[in-house]
C-alpha cells in the first residue's frame, strides 16, 4: 500500500526528455548564442522591437546614477565632526584674540 506517490515524470531518467514534460524534443544546438544563426555576409542583424528602448533606458540610468551619486551631499559623521572641530578652533582663536586685545 502506497501512502505517497510521485508523478511519472519524476521517475523518468532519460536525459533527452528529463527536463521536458512532453516528448517533443528541441532541435540540437548549433553552437551559436541563443541557437541563432548569424546573418549572411554583408547583411546586418535587424534589431528587435525591445532592443532600442532597453539600450536607451540602460544608458540614461547609468548617466543619471553617475551624475546623481557624484553630486550627493556629504552627510557622513566624519565630515560633521571635522566642521564642528573647525568651528571650535575658530571660536577659540577669536576668543583668545579678543582677550589679548583687552
């Protein structure tokens, strides 16, 4: 008596159809990226509809992030402490000059 049974595709260990649920087999790889054959000599590849907007958006994103991240405010604790130290030094030096003048 089986309490738990697995579907038939789990037990299929044939490497040709192991990852596909159907018996339809894809064509063999041709050795090219995405299985696309290169265009004939002298012809250029035609862009698909999604390529130009994708490239433009990626370029603009890189430009906006590059400019924006370089132009951000310096809000680190070290910068704040350095400014406060300079203010105290300036205040102390002005106070000692004021005392010496009297």
